[in-house]
């Protein structure tokens, strides 16, 4: 990306102080994605080269076809599009994210090649902290104010200590790829993630809770925060496809 890596001594003191966040960010960088992409791909089976005419037509005329494809799980027409997102989130979110392999491409910032910034995740006050029930059948409920204070204080102190150790090693000339081992998974990272509508629908089916979902899912809240932001962007690009996805139980075709 053309960024020049700085040494420890190049950084202002304020840049070395840990910063704490409870949000995630998702930016749509580029895309080739529309409902018309589904239609020309589907109609080639019966119309051949004439299917290209779908690119000039209003997709609203054919929303019934999109719903049919979704309902009967004819999935390949939903793959002829692309969306690239820039995501900023804690490392533990990315480790869950990268379990999704089919139809996804990733490039993440590297602690081998750049000095990692001291930005760390601390749950917000609305983050449910307490797990109740047995494995496979449990729920999360709100924590008490005391529990939130305990979590915040413990995390912030741990983050400060780990980043101080990281800086100490770098100042001593230790390689970045070695020094980074002291840093926790609550550290923020960034990545580009590219997918198509079909792979995104599969991701959303597993990483969001939704009242319209036929198959319940129980994602960790932090990855759900990312998924919700990605879905909001996708819904603007392919509104008919998104509506059909919800109508048919949020099951990827």
C-alpha cells in the first residue's frame, strides 16, 4: 500500500499509548454486484447469448425468478458478482472469519512487516457478558455494572502490559515477527475480504441471529457486528436478492 514502516523512536509518545474501542468498521471498497447479475447468469441456460439483454432491463420485472432460484436453491447464478470489503476488527474475529473459505479471499495486515498499532477491543456496555446454560443450549445475558468494570479494567491493564513488552522487544532490536507473540487476540487488525453474494449469504446464515432464519445460529457478538455491517452494504447493491434471501428463511442457495 506504499506505507513506510517507522521505527519505535520515530513514533510520537501519544501513538504508543493503547487506545480502546468497542466497535468494528466495514467499508465497501469496490464491487460488481447487482440483481441483474443473477438474471443474466440464470437465463443463459434457456436464452444463450440473448441473456445479455437482462443487463439493460429493470431487474424488478424478474424478481419472481430470483425468488424461485433462492427457494429451490439454484445457487450458481448468485456467484457472478463480487464485493470487496475493508474490515477493521479484533484478531479473534478474523480467526473465526477465516473459517469461511469457499468463495472468499482474504489479505490481512502482517505483524511481520509492520509495527502493530496499540488499538484494542473492550466490550461496550451493551455487550452481554454472562453465559447461562449447558453447552449446545445456552444464552448470554447482561452483566452487572460491577462485571463490566471488572472486564474493562482487566482487559485494559493486560493490553497495556502486553504492548509495553512488545515495544521493549522492538527497542532492543528484536524482529517484529518475534515480538508480536506477546500481543493478545483483542488487538485490532485490518483486512480486505472479497466474496460473492452466495458466499456472503452462507456467512450471514451462520454469523447472524435473525427472526426470519429457518436455521438458528448463535454467533459471537463481535463477528455478528461485522456481518450486520456487510449485510447492510450488500442489501443496497442487490435488494431483490436480499429480499428473496429473507423470504426463504435466510438459507444460502
